[in-house]
């Protein structure tokens, strides 16, 4: 499905970065190594590279990642890509300064696994940034996101899965999303940012 979507001419979600990421990327450790989940055609990872970070884009679609490389070349920045299924992809231990999840929707069981990997993969002091559609988005059909409530996280769920981390931002809001053909209109989203505890910072 994703290969088919990304095979079309142009970029399915546009080439501009996600608005939440633009507003909040300053929370990420400066010039850090950042893992971008379900990165697709690369708009967010390329933006981070342009800001001086070292992003790695992971996605299950080889077609999308090829377009991500082309977008990086267009902006004259480096971008590493890795093809993997997030439901089974392990992030390593204490190796990422930041992890970014922008509209990376998965069934709840897979989502819990991914967030376990985020917890393990972040270095002490590392930051996780997430924006996703939440269940209320089902009341706004046609503006974006899955039609299955199980794939839409809540703030309560995210807080439980990152218990022990320092919450930097947590809110459920409705905002206008304008990201290409598939994300367009008033949208119910959850925005979340947490930092992994670092004993050296205490």
C-alpha cells in the first residue's frame, strides 16, 4: 500500500516539514543523532538535517525512502535511510539522542513495542517527539489518519508507556493540518514530548 502511494508523482504529504516538529525540534539535543520513524518520503528527516541534526529515516517502503534520498539531494544534505517494519525493528540500546514519530500510526500492540524500543534506544537525556491523530479524529473523516481507533493513541496511553520519563509537553488539541493530499483540514491530534532520565543531570 505504501509503495503504491509513494509511487505517484510528487510527494504524498508534501515536502515541507510537519508544523509540530518545526515548533518543537529545539527540544532535541543539539546536533544529535535522530531516528525518524515511519519517515516515508523524508520531509521531516530532511528538515532536521537542514537544522544541523544527524537524522536516520526508517520506513517499510523502499519507494518512499528513495524519494527521501532525492529530497535530501535537492537540499544538499546528508540522510541515512533504513528499510524496516517498525513492528519488529529494534532500535538498539542508548544510541539515539532523539526519536521523532510524526503520524506513525500502528496497531496498539505494535505501537507498545515501538515505544518500548524508544525507551531503550534513547540515550540518557534523549528526547522523544510525537504527533499523531487521536481517536477523536474518527469524527472528521477525510482529513487524514487511519479509520481504525486501535491505531490512534491517546495522551493517557502515551503517558503510561513513558512512565518515569520527564514530560516536556503533552496535549490533545484540534488544529489545521495542511500536509499534501492525505493530511488536510481540521484534525484531532495528540502532541507529546518526553526526556529520558539522565543521572548526570540530577
